[in-house]
C-alpha cells in the first residue's frame, strides 16, 4: 500500500521507525536519466538526497 502513496518512479527500499518518526527510504526505478548539469544520459548515481515531508498527513 505504501508504494501507492509515492510516485510510480520510486520503490520503497526500507522503512525505519521509532516513537518520534518514520523514515521511508525510496529508490528510483529509472535505469537511466539525464544529468541536470550537462544533459548527458547516465546510469550512475551522482548524489543522494534526504527530504523531510512535513505537510502530508499520511499516518493520521
């Protein structure tokens, strides 16, 4: 069910939680994408991002 909440280009890789937070680790399902700097198609991961979602009442 949690996969339906997120965009279809991601899959849930792991879920961690404690009494104060839930951490959902997503991975892209895209095999290749364009570099945002030069526009060249690549299959390598250049960076990872941590995002904090504060405005979605997912678990209320």
